[in-house]
C-alpha cells in the first residue's frame, strides 16, 4: 500500500504545491484574481422630523402626542399625526431628503457635542423633538437589516447649545426653502 506524502502542516503535497503556485502568481503576468462583486444595492434616503410626548390632541385644539414628517429623495413627503386642514402628503423637489440629511450629517459633531441635562419635556406637558436620516437599501440584494439609520433626539443631546442651534437654523432655512409643512 502506498502512503501519500504530506506537507509539514498535514496537507497532501499536491494541495501544498497548488497553494504555493497560486500564491506566487502576480498581476504582472501571472493569474489575476477575479474581482469581488459589490452587492447591487442603492439606497432610498428619507429625512424624518418628529415630535412626541406631552399633551395629546383634542378635537378642539391642543398638540399631538406624535407627529412625524418624512421627506423622501424621490420627491415625495408625508406626515402622520397631523390634524386637518394640514396636508398629509405632497411633492417636493427630488433629492430633498439628501440635501436635508447633508446638513444634519455635516453638523453631527456640533449637534452631539453636549449631552442633554434636565428633565425631558415629554415627561410632563412638552414634546421631544427628534431627527432621523434613513438610508433604506433597494435592489435585488437589498435587506432592510442593512438600512443605515442615524437618529438625533433632543432628550439625549443638548440641541440648544450655540453650535447645535447654528446647524438646526440651516436645516430650518432649507425646510422653508423647500416649502415643506410646518413641524
């Protein structure tokens, strides 16, 4: 019976030789490795502003417990939790969500520089303001678990500090320029 030769690590000699041969190949005349295909996904960008907590709505007026305004890059927006006659959806220029998101992301350091101290207004009769940027993957290989969500909450970060206020003022100016509904 013939015994197979083994390399020092316990692999058959043929496998060890093949590994050495492949490792010695270079892109300068040898075998070039196949490129790794990137997943074919794009992202839909959504920019969200929300208020929640505090006093709940009454038919005669008051404030809502939760209002959410979502702007999408496809040129649409929608609102949940608004009372008539406020519109619940509409159109805006394509790419608006990315423009709004860019302001939030470029000012992220200033917005998150100071933690919130005190009592969150949603704990009594006020409302907490929050912002979110959602990048929702699309395409053949897309999975919702791959979504990138960045959220900024007024009860976590002090959004009244001067640096944060400057970023939020730019955000509010663009919101008005895009003629989106009042939050």
